[in-house]
C-alpha cells in the first residue's frame, strides 16, 4: 500500500502558492486575469507538459494519494469561489433588473449549451452518438461549460470606457449575473441526470433543493441579521457564514443530488445584501485565496494530461473557442436587439458576455465525471484543454471587442437609461472578481 507523505504535500503546497502568485501577478501586468496565470502555473510546475519527456517530471509530481489531497483542496477552493459570488450578488436589485436582462441571460445560457452539445456530438461520431446516454451526457456537459460568463473583465472595460452606469452597461452586468445562476442550475440538472437518468426525479430533487434553500435560508438570514446586530464586524459572523456555505454545499450534493457548488452559491445568495455581508465576503476572499482557491486553479493545470493529445483534439479546441465566443455574441446580441438595443449596442451586449474565467473552470471541475469512458479508455471528449484555451482567448477578446463596439459611440445615444429599471452598477463593480489577491 502506498505510503502517504505529509511533508510532500507541504512541499507541493509551497511550490503551488509561490508559482500561482508569481504567474498571477505576471498575467495581471499583461492585462489578463490572474486566473490565467494560476492555470499556467499548474501546467508549468506539474507533470502535464513533461510526461514522457525523460527523467524530469515537473517540479511537483504527486503520487495518486497526494493527488487526492490536492483535489480535495481544489474542491474546497471552488466552493469558496461560488460562495463569494453569491455573497456579491444583490438579489433584490437583480429582481428589478428587467425582462431584457433576463432574456439576454437565457440566450447566453441555452444558445451556447445547444451549440456546444452539437459540436461535441459531431466530434464523437455524429448525431447518432446521442443514442448512447454516456456520450449524450458528455456532450451536454461540454455545452454547459460554454454557458458560463465571467464579468470581471467586462466590468473593468466598461468602467474604462465610461459605460458602466449606462443602460447598456447595466444590461450587460445584470445579464451576466443571471446567466451564471441559470448556468449553475443547468449544470446541476445535467449532473443529476448523469447519475440517475430520470428527468422527473431530477426535476423533483432540484425543486426540493430550492424549496429547502428558501425555507432554511430565510431562517438563517434572520439569524445572521441578529448575530450581526449583536456582534458587528466580528470573526464569529464570518465563521457562521462559512459554516452555512459548507452545510448547504453538503446538503445539495448528498441529500438532493444537486451540484455542491450550487449549494455554496445559494448559501451566499441567502446571506447577500445584509449589514455585514461585505465584511464577511472580504474574510471569505482572504481565507480562500490564501490556500484553497490557488489550489483549485493550479490543480486544473497539474491534472491536465497531454500524453494523448491529437490534432483532432486541437481542432475541437479551436471549434469550441469559436462557438463559445460567437454563440454569446450572436445569441445575446439578437435578444438585446429585440429589446431595443440597436446596431453596435446589441453587438456590445454580446461582446460583454463572452469572457470566461473561474466559473467555467468550476463547471468543468464539477461535471468532469460526465466524461465518457469505456474500459478506462476515453470514448467521449475531455474539454479541459479547450476550456483553458477559451478562458485565455475570451479574456483577450472581450475588452478588444467591447472597445470596438463602443468606438464613436456617444453617451447621448443611451441617455434614456434612467427610464429602465436596472441593477445598481455600484453594487456590482466587484461582482465575480477574477482573482483579487494582490
């Protein structure tokens, strides 16, 4: 039986934290999200790029049992990410964001899911592959990754262009947040189907989970408000909130068959908008980004396997990236046009939705068990490399395309934003941060 070495884990953790910090700062200087640097750090220090290349297997080469520990750390990290995203969502403002933003968000979820599912099936042998339940679940999982949106880069670009508080800016921000909620729910449904294969049971469990969330969350919200009133800005409130996150994540996965990240997000949503929410969120960010969140991003790179990389996989990655970007631009843009955003405005809405980041990786980490294998041989598609490519390319293209869409665009064209109910930009300027660890 393999002997587990705690000291090896300490070495791995030390190297991962140093590498993710250094590469994260470098990519930030280059104008890219630090998420990209953290993933690259995992690729560079791990065995992914050096498999079969001689005696050197990377700075860290975890044994299977050590890899399990790093995976556990990474799964806790993704729970931190989604909990923080929920805390930063202003649910009351989101409800008032308007029908337009909701419809744009729906298009931003279901158009990419449909396109991603189609291309995955085509690369797995054609539409006849859908007759195999494992391949169909694999294809739907690929589509779910394309549904994710990361709004951090979009916020910074809109602020730089002076469009953050305009009608078009608030539409993009509102749609991006609603997009993530719908996307996470869709992932939960698909992963549940992958486990049981029964649509009505999945629907029943999902509805049951949200009833549970609302009822228990309402009680916890009242308890949290009372705790904050007695002990404002105390660590105990953060501990209470974090325990709520972990318990919701556990109940979602174990009791209802819903993805744990959905439970974490809903826990954050239930505690959002209260007196000490921002204080708690800062504590969660610090706690997560000190250890678990860098572990999550690095683990993605460390666990990547390029030993069987083929030209077909490269072609799939290129098509995956193209569909992921064009699906958001044309899907969201078309719906925005139906709600009065004409010309470049409609294009700008679509361009503002193309950025992917930590949520796309969270979706991959949660649903990777849906990748189809037969006798330990991959028969479906592992979209990890394609997902990393999408994050890098979309992070670069999002600010560029937004700037082009707003070129020669005057504020006078959109001064009617006060006539539209929209989400508060001030409340959302820090929503879905890419990696605030400076």
